[in-house]
């Protein structure tokens, strides 16, 4: 496909997305907690805890923080792929996972554990075995070869994400909005009856990622509104909107999308900033009542 045509298509898609994106993130709706299909109630134990964290290594985490500089610039936040996650941020995701009954979702905070991931892939029954032992194995091999513990946020290194094949959330950033977004992916996936088809849909070129990414961001924003956490809700508009903007163009521009991330995030920054300022002036009755009770 001609590069100029792809660039034009990306810009056109962004225009369409951000003309309606304010309606797609509906924080005014009542938050609904998950009721997963076929949850595994006894999936974790003391030898295999649901939440794990990698051992801190100063040099490794310092280099990882440096390699994540591109994402910090794209989202204008130094906590992206910082490889240093506060207890407060971890608690946001832990509470979210428990409140949404996601009892069989594994969470790794800044951890590289390929052998444990392989065992998790073997145990997981969220997708069809054909997908698990093809795409799942490929995904595991790539993450083993290019460890995100070091390369998260780098051009080829991935970053915070939910893996449907191992049913695992991997976190490297110290931002509540980002960890809740990844939690939103796991919740969205858990509520699907036909999980294998849904995971394949995510791989459709150009448009496959846009719907699930919007769903995850919408859930993160509504969760923060439900908690009356205005500070982090406002911050979420400044991170999730520009992030969504990069998903839209990245799917069209391929590898060039990584390099153009700074530019493709601009419409998201503009829309997110406008939304943030609008919400900042709002008075939310239920939150005001909660403050008065406190």
C-alpha cells in the first residue's frame, strides 16, 4: 500500500474517531461489575499467587526506564514504563480484579518469568487449544526472546498488556489509568462467551484493536468515576485518549506507526485535554454526597 495513501487513511480515521470519541467513553453510565463466563474459582494458591512482582534490580530497571522514553514522550508522562510501580497503583489493579470477580487472571508487576508463563499457558483454558498452542506459543517465545522487563516501551518491545492466551496482565507503568485499562481488557475478555473468536478479532488488520481498546478505556474511566476518584479520572483523559489515538494510526501505518506515535497522539491529547477541562468543572451529585458523608 502506498505510504502517502496509508498516512491519509490514518489521518482520516483519526478524524472520524475523535469526532465521536467523547460519546464512546460514557462515564455517566452506572458502572457494572463483571460476571465472567466459566470462572475458575480455585486457580491460584500459595505456590502460585494471583499477583506477583519481579525482584528489583537497579541497573535493569534503570535501563528499562530509559528504553521506555518514547512512550513517556508520546503520553507526556514519565511514569509510563518506569519499571517502578507504587503500592498505590498496584492496589488499584488488585481491587479492580477482586471487585470484578476475575479470579483466574494472573497479574505480573514488572516481572520476567518465562518458565512460569509457559506453565500459565499450559494451565489456561480461556481460548481453544489450537490457538493456545500456535499463537500462544509464538507470543510466549517472542516475550521470552525480547523481555519486556527490559524493553517495554521500546520500538519493538511491547509494554503494559493483557495476554488472552495465558490470561495474564503484565504491568510496567506506574499509572492507575493504565493498569485499570489493562484490567479492562481482562474483564472484557472474561465476559465473552466465545473467547477464541474474540481474540482472533483483535488481530484483524487496521480495525481489529479499536473496539477492544475503546472498551477497556471506557471501563477504566467509568470505574474511576464510580470510585469518585476525580484526580485519577482527570489524569486518565490525558493518557487514555492519546493512547487510543496511537492505536488507530499504528494499525494503519505498521512499523512506521511507532515512529509517528508522537504525532499520531496529538489529536488524542487535544481531545483528552478538552474533556479533562470539561469534567474538571462538573459537579457530580453522588460524589458530592459521598464527600459530605465523610
